[in-house]
C-alpha cells in the first residue's frame, strides 16, 4: 500500500465487499488522535507535520438512503506521515447474524445523525507504534467511557511502555505500568499454544529462578505452575471468550503470526506474534457460535476467525474488567452449577425429555439490566420484580435456554449472580422462570407462590442487535 486510497480500497474489499463509499473528503482536519500523535512527533523531530485527511463514509444503498449533503455513517482519519489510520469510526458491515456486541456510541459530525455505533479502529505506523499498542488503543478507547476512564491516545499508551517496547514487540507484562497508572483491572489468560510452550519448559526450570527478570520462560509461567491442578482458571477457550464478548468487553488476543496468516492472509512476516481484538461473534442457523469478529490493526476491521482457532491456536489473552468486579467467568460458572443443583427440582421441570440446558452468559452493569427488563415486551410481573430487586453495581446474567428455545433466540428465564462479592458468598441476586421467581428486596428474600405461569418464554437481552 502506497497511498491512503490504496489503504481505503484494501479495507473496503476485505471488510465491506466493496460496499463502503466515500461521501466527502476533508484534506486538513483536526483529528483528536492525530493531533496528539502530531504534537509528539513535532517535539521529537523538531519540525511541523500536516494535519490529517478525513473520509466521511457510508455503506452503499444502506436502507435505501442516498448519500446527499452531509449524510454519512462513519469516518476515517488518515495520518499525513504515512498511509495509515490514526482513528476510524466505521459503520458495521451489514451481514446476517453478525453481532458486533462491543459497539458503543461515538459522536458524528452529521447534525441529523449525531452518533456512530461502532468499535473504533486504527493501524500502527512505523514512526512510533507496532500492532500491540494499536490493539490496546482499540480496547481502551472502547472501554474508557463505560468505565469512566480518561481517553488515552496511542502516544499516551506508548509513553507507559519502555522506549524499547514502544518501537517493537510488546509483551503483556509491559502494560502493567499503564494499568496501574490508570487503575485498570487486567485479567490474564493462557491459550493452548502458550500452555504447550510452558509444558515444554518443564525441563528448564533448574535454569531459572522464580524472580529472575532475565528468565526467558517469564514470570507468568510460575502462576501457571502453581495453579496447574486447576488450569481451567487460566485457560481461555471459545466459551470463555464468548462470555466476555457478550458482556460488550473487547478482548485482546495474541496468536503466533503464522497461525493467523493461514486464516487471514494478513500481517507482517517479520512478526513472531501478532495481536488482534475480539469485538463480536457470528451465529449459525441453529444459533450456535460459529466465528468471532476481530479488528486486526495490520490487516482490516470486522474480520472473522473460526471459534476453533481460539481453542487450538491462541497464545495468550487479556480481559479488562470493571474494578468492582471480583468474579471472573470461569468462577461464576462454578457458582451457577451449584445454584442449578440447589434448585434441581425447578430445572427438572424445564428440561425437555432430559435434554441439555444451555445458558447465554454476560457480565453487565446492573442499571442496564434493570432498564432492559422494564421494557413492555416483558410481562408485568417480571417488570415489577426487576424494578424492586436489590442489585449490586455489576452482575453476571445467565439466560437459560432449552435446545428448542436456543434455535428460536428465546430463553426460559434468567439466573443473576453478584459479580462483586467473593466467590464463596454464592451471591444469588435473582431467578426468573415461568413458575418460580426469587429476588431480594431491601435484603429480604422474596419467593412468592405462583399459581399460573406469567410467560412461556422470553426475548433475549439485546435481541435486536443484529440483522436476523
């Protein structure tokens, strides 16, 4: 790629099948991200750099709207120093059962369509960044508003790394200063490929001391070795990733570059490892997760990788959770199993001829949950319960489904668990099923008798997110 037009054409073909069109172009724009980068470069190099170029874009024939005047559904800002993207807020491709769950609202310049729903995108530039900080910028920019954090430019992220790291490969541990400075709560996971690497390192243990910073095995190995009897707490498979993606939390993933190249035909051949950001998922005709949607800063936005790639080829991952949250997904799964066992008579009546129950899990701010279930698509009894129930700041929600309801994108009810209490507390918040409801009101458990079921099944949370 030698020009910004070439870069646009590449993204248009790779992510939008040629359906993204340029509505307007401004050749000198005050782009927030590029301005931070430009000031840094001018300070370092002692010379001035031009402003960014912005493309206002839309998807062709979107809902039959003609691209007239100022109408657009996103924009891309190109750096003036290289054919690269300082930031892009692109429309989500129009595909069936394509769920970009991590999308957030961003301000648009269109006065009649003032917001863009998307996940921001950027590409690195050799002047001051490689793929890892650019991927981290996507994660933090997506989470900053939701978590009430300061917006961090790519330059600010780089400034929290060592000079050596800022210009080359970055290991996850090198972000510790960044997370400490801005009070983020990182959660590290292993992939299968890194687990295999650690297992192969067993014979090298005598050569490395536990606190030796020069040990090539790395300090994370010791955490793995000490918890090996319960390695599932550290391994991220597709089900764990799915839970966080449904929670609207983008996940930083690291693969060996050759493994990604086979799938995407993208990336730089001089990289040993490459980072991408998971931002959504796709479903097949039976509502099974088929692929994960990723932003790849060295290739294109809104790409898809199969879920088996997470199980078989992932090297490591990072999930940033709200600081109030104390229970990760693999722990709350254990709590859910205990609750189902405790109330087994209820679930025996739900099961269809001994068939398996499915759950759709997600972590969510409690006010979002209360607001959603006050929607008049839900029965009055359900709305009243959600209105009155005691909720902590964050909850894990499990929408329970039978095989038939899974295919219909419906659920039989919900189990809600406190995400902010210690694991041993079993923090059950609410249960809602056709003939059983339980919640706490002013710390008093409410379990009214139900003579007649208020519903047969219910719509899923956020059920209008994708085209069906």
